[in-house]
C-alpha cells in the first residue's frame, strides 16, 4: 500500500508491522551507544594496563605527604577501592534510573548523565598534577554512577524507539559499544601508547570526550515516542518523533499500539520498585530478569578475563606479548557481539541465550580439567586457551547483549523504568560480588572455581529453556499477553475504554 512517506511491507500482512533502518534511527543509536555504553566498557578495562604506574603514583604521593613509604596492606586497600568503586557506583547509578527517566525522560537522563562522566574525566586527568590519589578513587565512583545509569537507560531508550522487527538488533548495539570501549582501552593502554608512566593520566581523562560529543549532538534527536505519548500525554510530539525515526508520515498503527498499551495499564499507574516486586501480573517477568542478570555476571566472565593472562603465560606466551594477546581477545569479543547484532532478529533471543550459556558452561567444565592437567599433559595449556576463546564467544553472542533487550521487551511503559532499576541493581551487585569474592575463591579452590561458574551457567540455561518465551518480532502487548498466561492473570482490553484513553491526555 502506498503511503505519504513511502511504501512499507509487512511480514504478517498488516500495515506498518515492519520498519526500516533510517538515517535518523541509526544516528541516534550510534550517538547514544558511543556517548554512553562505550564509556562503560572503556572504564571497565582502562586501569588494567597502567596499574603498576598508578600504584607507584599512590606510593610516591603518600611518601611526599608523610615522609614514610606506604605499607603493602594500605596500598592493597587503596587499589581494591580504586577497582571496586566502579561497580559500587554502578549500583547507586542503577537506583537513580526509575526517578530520572520518569521525571527527565530517556534523552534528558542521558544528557544530564554526561555531567558525571565529564567531571570524573577532569578529576582523573588532573589527579597527577594535583598529586591526589583520592581524586582517582572518587572519580571511579562517579564514573560508576554514570555507567549504572547509562547501562540501563540506553537499552530502554533505543528499545522504545525501534520498530519491532529491529528492536533486538538495535538493542544489542549498546553491548557492542561496551566491547568496543574495552578494546579501545586495551589498545590505548599498551605500553607503547598511553599505558606508561607519562601517559596514564591522559588515558584516564580521555573518557570525557565521547560524553562531550553526545552532549553536543543528542539534543538534535527526538525523545522516546512512547515516553512522549504514554507518560507526557503529548500525541503530537510522539507522532512527529515517530515520523522522523521511521522516515514516513503514516505512523497511525504504532500510535494505536501505544494507546492499546497505555489503556491496558491505565489503572495501574507508574510502578515503583516496591509495587513491581509485589504485583502478581509481572511476577515471572521480574524473576526472569533477575535470573538473567545474575546469570550474566555470576557466570564467571570477569574470572575468565582475570585468569586469561595466567593461562597464556602457562602456554608459553612471552610476558611482553601477553598484552597483545589480551587485545586480540578484546577484538574477538567485538566481532562476536557484532555478529549478535545481525543474527538476533533471525535466530531470536532464546536460542542466543541458550547457546551462549551452554557454550560458557561447557567451556568452564573443560577449562577446569585443562588447568588441573596442564602441568602433566603439555598440550592441555593450549586447550585452556581454546576454552577461554570459546567462553568469550559464547558470552558475547548471548549472555552479554540479550538480557537488557529482554527487559525492554518483557515490560510495558509503566513498569519498564522500575524493571531496569531492579535488573541494573542485580547486574552491578553481582559484578561487585564477583570482584570481591573471586580472589578468595581462586585462592581456596584454584581451577575448581570454574565448576561453580559452570553450575551457574547450567542453572540459568535451564531456567531460560523452561520459562523465558521468545520475544522476536512481537509487540510489547503480544509479549505481555504471553506472560499473562504464565502469571495466571487476565488482560482487560476494551475498545470503548481505548477511545476514552485516547481523549484523556
């Protein structure tokens, strides 16, 4: 059928069921992900390479202040704080998601959030000149708040903007930029570039540049149409935003679907975290995102990255070359996440999650065996390397990118901010917990630590297989109806009430 803005084809014969990737939609996805998600990945990895030089700076500063060298216990404490303040800040950032996205909007929250990143970048970049290691620790916490907000708001923002046939692919883009951020930090952190005694303050301070770019460019793009219509009650602005994002004038079908969603949840109002946790109609959605977010972080991805250097060293890789091998692993992570962008709409969410967790589970089991036998069987060290690579591939195609897409899809407008707040809090608390206990696990259990990760991967995969539905190419209302059956509740949909709702705003 010919429409004002062009011709649209539908997979199910209904008008407007499919959307296309327009320049406007692509740009807003790239700017949001580069300005926010990239920073998250960059700051996860940025302090790994320059750690010895930063610790020397801590020692030197303390010596100049007190006249005595820092003892090793205090230095360990300071460095542990430097590392752990980032996920702790991420947890507090997640707690800000619900109030900020409801009061400031999705785009408004991202713009405000840049102030955290820019202020933290200035603090980190000038810390050596000011001779203050406290500024680095504080800025890591501020950067964590930034990442906690960004990791939840960007998937929500892009998920609400995307047509349903592109929602999965665009939803994976933030995770792709997280992996790109990790890789860029690894490359810039090479000893020959900025990972040295002169370059580390610049390496830390560079994190403010993507935020500055986002702050200057994002205001020229529209706010989430669902937020404008369902929370602000402004149909005209929502219609204009949709027309710009879709590249055609006739967006009546999507507006109608949003009104149906709004009518369905009209009586419930905006969910707080407490009401979300006690509402029977969303029980299985809530349990599912908690399981997926815990599985994502407790599956051992940080442990595998931590162990990687030692595994390569035991396989005979020269110590000076290990940093280049680490960069190559970061590149594999980027390539496989890029692949997920292209296959998530054809294969679906469930298959990527199940295949990803299954591959991680098998890799952890074989890695345990290989690490125990590598002193007696020479080729086992090479098997360890294969296991690490396979684990990273498995995590990159499913457990890393898909859970945040599922949060967007399994919740409607009124409950989505609270759901992201819960999912984000679980994500960052689990991240913090692994960082805190893994060293003790590794000291006590050695290679057998990976059997715990193996069990967590298996349990998460089994839960997804039995409980989590496929959400590919379904509207938010269709997904809501699927979950309503599992929750044993009925969804009231009345055409007369829908007309009343349309006139109410």
